[in-house]
């Protein structure tokens, strides 16, 4: 993707996720993310999520969003899992 696609993808992701962490989710070991960039991990789930956004629209991609967020959390990023 070009830089404009990355920015657009990030904005879609941020809009879909919001900034709040769901209180029912376990705490994240953020030390795992030290030295990592959120754009450079979980590339497989990111691709699937982005392709879903393009082909179906954000509202139809809840499972893909949640899968990507679970992956990001497993890498130490403090993101919401629930796509609601």
C-alpha cells in the first residue's frame, strides 16, 4: 500500500475501534510492543480486515476487526477487541 492507503486504513481502523479499552478485556502486557510499530505486525489479519472494508463496508466486518484486534493485543498493543 502507498502512504495514503496506510493513513486511510489507520483512520478506518481508529474509527471502527474508538479509543476506549473495554473493561471486560484482560490487561495487555504492553512491554511486548516495545520497538514494534502497530502498522508492521499482524499483517495477515490486517489484510483480511482491509479487504473486507473495501468489499463489504465496515459494518459487515465485525469478525475481521475482532480477529485483527486480538492479534494486535497478543503483540502487546492496547486496543479494544470488541468491534461494536
